[in-house]
C-alpha cells in the first residue's frame, strides 16, 4: 500500500508527464482522483503468472519474481485470474463487470496499460507484434521496476 501512496503522490504532482515517464499511455486520471487506500488489497499478484514459468524459455521463475512483475490487489481478484496470460488478465480486470475496487492498485493499473500499449503497437505495426502471452515480458518487467524505483527514490 505504501507504493500506491508514493505513486499517487507523484502522479498528482506531474499529471500526464507521469505516464510518459513510465512508458505507458494515459489511461485517464479519473482512477487516480477516485483512488483510496484499502486494507483489502493485500494479495501479491504476479502479472506474468508463476504457473507459466518455463512455458517460454525467455521467462523463468527468477524473472517472474521481481518487483516489476508484482502488484498488490484484492485476494478475490488475484485468485480468479492466477494462471491467465497477461493480456487475458488485462481484459478481465479492466472489464467493467469486474470489481475495480478489488483490482485497484495504481501500480497494477500501470502494468495493465503497458501490456495494452504493447498489444496495440503490434496491431499497428507487424514488426512490433509479440507472441500471445508475451504482451508483458521480461523487458517490460525490468523497465517497469526501474521506473517505479526511480519514482519512489525521487519523492
């Protein structure tokens, strides 16, 4: 939860530039305006699922167990999509029928947007298209981790 506070604080100061610095497109600041801290978000989500480690030789368990791949979400939301590919999780968690409060970790929302941006880039340009399930990969995890740590350290 402390990380969400730090992300909220940083985003409120810098607005749209915040998203650019994270390498993702703007996903509406409304989520940030309505964000509140909750004790129910205490389940550690691996955005690229642990169960998929080894399916693709490019991603192993060590890669998956990094800060760049973690987010705190509600336990109900976490258990419902634990083995899904990142793009499937993104589609499910951003579905208006899903409980947005349970999913509403700001760090996780940024990760979802990066995945969507990668998917969209592949539709627009075939050379950027990624294999299904790799719309969020090790490079994304590492870059996201670096960006988040930079924000935290510069508060």
